[in-house]
C-alpha cells in the first residue's frame, strides 16, 4: 500500500531541514529531561514540601498520567489539525506549566502542575515526529528520525546530571525554571523556520468520541496503577478505575473499528513489526523507568550521595548515546533492525543485573561504571532502530497516530513498572525491617520509629533523642532493608529488558529493502530485496522505501 504524502508539501531546503530538526530535538529533549530530572530533586522536594514516598511517586506519576493517557489523542489531533500548530501549542504550554511547577507552594500544587506539564508534553511529542515526516524527503527521514531519537534519549540521560547540579548549587525550583529559555528558543524556531505545510485535509475530522474514550480509559488505568501501591489491588480506588479503564478501551476499539474517520487506524496493528516493536517498547521502557526512579533515590537516601554525584552516575549513558546511537541507527538501516532490537536489550539488561552487586557502600568505578556503561551500550544499540521500525509500518498521513501509540506505550510502561514493582519493593523493605528487628528489643520511642520506618521505603529513620544502641540498630536496619529492596527492583528491571531482547529477536522481521540499480550497474531503484543477515524477510510490503532502505 502506498502512503499519501502530506498534501501540497513544498520541498524544504537544507537550512530549513536542519533548523526544523533542531527545534524537534530541543522540544522532545525538554520533555525527556523533565521525565528524569525531577527524580534527582525528589528528596529535596520531600524535605521542603513533605508528602513522603507517596508524594514522590505522584510527582513522577502525575506527569506520566497525563502524558501517557493523552499521547494517542494528541497524535491523532496533529494529523487532523496540522502538526505545526499542535507542536507550537504543546511547546508553549510546556513553558507555562514549568513556571507553575517552579513556583508551587505545596505538594498538591506541584502534582497538578506536573499533570499539566504532561498534557503539554503529550501534545508536542508525536507532533515533533510528524513534523520531521512532513519536512524531510523519503530518503532522508530514517536518518533524521535516528538523530531525533538519539538526542531525545540523551536528554533523558542528561536530566539527572543537570538536575543534581541545579539542586546542589541552587534549589529544586530550578529544575523547572531551566525549561523556560529552552522553550522560548524552540518557539522562535517553530515560528520562523518550520513550514506550515500544505492545505489542511478537510475530509478528516477530530474523532471526539474516540478521543474521549481513549483519554479517559488510559487515564483510568494509569490512575489505578498509580494508586495500587498505596491501597492494594482490592481497594475501590484501584479496582474501580482499572475495570472502568479496560471497559472504556474496549469500547474505544469498537468505536474505531466502525468510525469512518478513526483516530487510531486499526490496520496498523495488522503489521507484525509495528506490534512487536510496541511490545518491545513496553518492556524496554518499563525497565528504563525502574532504573531512573530507583537508582537515583537509592544513591541519595541509602548510599548517602549528594544530588550532583547521584545524577552524574548516569553520565556514561549520555556519552555512549552521543557517540554511538547514530552509528547504530545507520547500521540498522544497512543490515536491518532485528539484530539490534534483539541484542541491544540483552546487553542493557545484563548491565542492570550487574547492579545486584551494590550495597550501601557504593564504589563508582568498581560497582556503577561497568554496569551503567554496559546498559548504555545496549540502549544505544536499540533506541533508533526501535523508533524507526515502529514508524516504518505507518503511512505518512498517520505518522502522528503511530508515534502517539508508541509514545503512549512507553509512558504507560513506566507507570506500570513503577506502580507494580513499587508494591514488591515496598513489601520487601517492610519485610526486611521486620526480619531485622524481630529479635531486637527496642525502647518504646524506638519501636514507634521502627513502625514508621516500615511504611517509608529508602527513608532514614529519625533517631534524634533515642539511645545510641537503638539508633545504630534502626539506621543499620533501614540501610540493609533498602539495599535488599533496591536489588529486587533492579532484578525486575534487568529481567524486563532481557524479555524485550527475546521478543525483538524472535518477532522482528527485517523488511525488504529497495536497492539502487546503480549498485548493480544501473542508475535507478529496483524492487530487489536486500535482506539483512540474521533476519527473515518480511513478505508484507513496506509502506515507503525510506522505512526500510538505507538513506542516501
């Protein structure tokens, strides 16, 4: 099936393409940074605004709640109303909501601000990819997408380092204020550089019933997953939203199947690589979310590192992504994505499993550097081929919807991982405290501190005023239980990535590639398949040559 190109698209010159890609990279990087930078600031925010572990989770998950539930809607709206318009709206909204977060006087206002931030991020993320599709020619898109993906991933890795430095030299408020100048610069690029595109397709309309069913359904499931660690699976505010969300998503699928102008073209899910790529996205980004959330908290609250040092622990990810992500994207274009989507997660998962060696006395060189570097290598092998493969099975006119699906799955994966694994981590910590104090006689005041400690994973007990012996016992108990709970989280995280590698190796098919006839002595494109070594040939035709061919 041949896709319909954006209507009346005027070819862009090299400068326009370069600055358009810069605008998309900047905007997506801001969103990725804010998904990880806040983790470093969570201990300081807790000290300033309160809220405990539940408040810390909501600061992270409030952002992911709206980001995950609205991405698919935003991608479809961008396809209908125009990707440039939605892109501009999302970037501007992100700047305004960043100010709200920076000035939040209470934990409740901060959580609301984070939720509004997530909604703005949902608008701009799929629109950025759709802008790339609309501006770049077919034989340039894969390379542009690889660059966009790599730099967005680098943004997620830079976040903890930047956040740690800002928290240490200024305050947690600056992790949000730093967005404002970046947003202003991106808006200038959007207004002055990105073309408006061709005439709007008046035959397409926003699927309002579908948008409502999708947003409320995903939002309900996400809310239930966030609340689950706090109330358990049987709690009304957990079970009710989960059931309601599943019902609404079933109704959404039925509606889309019957709609003359669906928000989500269900034909996308008849394409093998699209489905398998999104399954791998789910497990891959679930593992990434667990690493980002728990490693930073563990290093600060158990190992006693300051915010900057804890954030710098992820610095090898930035360096490796910068050096190798683009190269692996090019190799995937040449040899097919299957090898990289299979081996990459296995390498990254092995790196995370090396973190099981950590205890409260962490050596950066001996303990963290090998594990994080191996994880970074696997991530660099995977991210660009993964995004390009998912997009490859979508027509150009549905680029926003396809990007929305993939991004929504990535964000919901983080919620499922943090929410679901959080139950096991919290239970492990509480059980560790009980086991270590079972045969230890404590005074009345120390017993009260111990009772509070059971429900506060990774927290340091308040031992002021306690006898020295009781204080030492409680501090050692909190430290050892924290190490045990962290190892459980990292074990699950590494396991998820190993599953992702198996899914990619078994499920991805290297698409048929068009070979230039000049490579065979001619000067035009031929339909000759050039299958990559190690991958079976996909018998389904690719929507566009760029999706599977090597960029010129």
